[in-house]
C-alpha cells in the first residue's frame, strides 16, 4: 500500500513535481487558517488592556473567528463543489486577506471584532475549497490517501505554531503584528495559485440548498456561542441557554429539511459510513484535547508560575518537535498498518500524555522537566498519528464531486470539537479533572476504533 522508499520512473517523478508544489501551497494555507484561529490566545490580555474590554468582550473577540469559520464550513463545501474549488479558494483568500489587512489597523474594538468575523468567513470558504483542489491534484485514490495522511497533521501543527509564535511576535512588536502571517500567506497564495493549482470545473446540476445553508449556519453559530459563554456564565443562565437552545432548534430543523431536500447540503448517506464517523470523532476529540492543554497550561504557566508570554510559548517547543517527528512517521505507518490502527494507537498515546499532565501538570511546584515535559511529548506524538489516520478514515471513498463537502465536514469536526468538549470539560472542576476526563474519552474512542478495525 505504501510507496515510501520506492523509486518511480523519471516521467512519473516529473509529473509528481507540480503536485508536490501545489500541495505545499495548499498545506501552507491550511496551517495558516488554524494559526489564525490560535494566534490571539497569548496576546489577548494585551488587547483587552488596550481597548478596556471586560471578560465578555474578550470571550467574544476570542471566539469570533471560530464562530463564522465553523458556521459557514458546510456552505463553503457546497460552494466549492458547485462552483469549482480553485474559484472558491481564490474568493476565500481575498476575503481572508482583506480582513487580515483591516485587523492590525483597527482603531477600536468594533473594527477588530468585525475583522475577526471577516477572517472566519474567508477561512470557511478556503478550507473546503483547498481540499477540493487537493483532490484534483491527486485524482488517484492511493495518492490522495497518502496526501490526506500528511494533511491530517497540518492543522494541529498550525495551532501549535499559532501558540508558539503569537507570544514571540506580540513581545517583539505588538499584538497587531500577529496579523502579518495570514496577510502575507494569503497574498502569496493568490499570486501562486494560478501557476501551481489546477483549475477545477464547477459541478453541474448542483443546487445551493439555501434553506439548509441558513439553518446549519445559524444553528452552529448560535449553539457554539452559547457554549463559549459558559466560560463566563452558569449553564442555566439566559446568556447561555438562549443561544444554545436556539441553535439546537435550528440544527434540528436543518436535519428535518435535509431529509426532504432532493440535493441536500449534507447528504444523510455521507455519515452512514462507520469508519467516517469514527474518523470525524477522532479529529474533533484530538483537536479538543490539544486546545484544552494549550489553554489550561498557558494560563497556569503565566498565572501560577509567573512565566512571561515568550517563556510560556517556549515551553511548548518540545510539543512542536514531537508533533513534527510523529507527523513524518504517520504516512509510512498508515501505509503499513492501515488508518484505523494508526488512529487508535495515536489516541491511546495522546491519552497517556493527558493522564500525565493531569497527574503532574497542575502542580505549580513540579519541575518542568518531569512535571510537564513527558505529557507535552506524548500528547502531540499521539495527536499527529490520530489526526493523520483519522483524516484518511474521514475521506476514504469520497467521490471527487463531494471533495468540498468532505473538506467542510472534516473542518467542522475540527472546529466544533474544541468548542463543545472544552466547555463540557471545564464544568467538571479543576484543570487536573478536566485533563483526566479528556484522557478517558481518548481511551474509549481508541478502543472503539480498534474494535472496528
């Protein structure tokens, strides 16, 4: 199954070179989308001080990008399949670049908030369109599977880079400097896309399913916003219940509408594949576990140990190193053992890392070398394997005309996982309890994935 280590004929190598260049471009864009999501985590206190924001304002600013990103992904996937992946990719890059240019110039909170919402709109178009173009770059199923094995680790790598670099950039310049990364990448992608990426024809006869799009977008945004507010309000309070219940009602209506629509936004048969459902669950859970560790440990290091923002970012350097090393092994391992076994092994390894962090990571007196470091190595090592294997499971057997849909669903799982599970985990108690509960969930899903493979 794996072609690692085999020499290809010269002609095949020459044909593969443009595909490699195109993959590098698309991969850089995908990493940047997740970098942008995580880039305000460390400098958020500085923004709050400059604009004199209360906790609610900070929460909304932190969540704005993710709300529109997650809420519009299914629509973005349909547009990519309907109008052509490269065309929607270009449109999304223009929106993302424009919002990234406005954000660092924002004179007030309202402008910055609008720019973050705009970035999320652009990202929701770019992410599924990039996967549609990726499918066009690798039309053969085996080549596409190998590409997805690498693609699966790019998002967690982007999140890691966002947490590492945002503190450094903010310390060297200001929080406004963090927006330079998406601005530069989108500009470069717009220039290189016509040369490196194939044109993707529009899908014929594909209806837009506007009612489904409106219900899904509104439901995801409202429900996610309600969950985000649990950080500042009790679960039974009106600020949480009103948007949460409204969102759930809209999502229930979306499910009902999709069953009666001739060309639904999310075809029911797409989620009938058990392997795909397990892959999406693994993606959401791995994203949630990683985000939980970043948030909880970043706060603990700065608030309990008194570390600076750059030093806090530096504490995650081993995390990034383990992620890169494990990511390089993921493709060959999937080729040898299959995506299901690799996903299960990754989830189990990540569970061990979370358990170690739960046991020692919340102890402010524990030395970094054996209090935090072992968990900060095991979690990303397992997470990279889980993401890579799960991405293959989630997209295996998807026809080319549904590549945008697959991208939208995969990225929706990646966005909603942290929102839903992070809010739920925080209600359980302290940091140690939250991390231990996450370890249990990882273990259960690893067992379920292994049982089906």
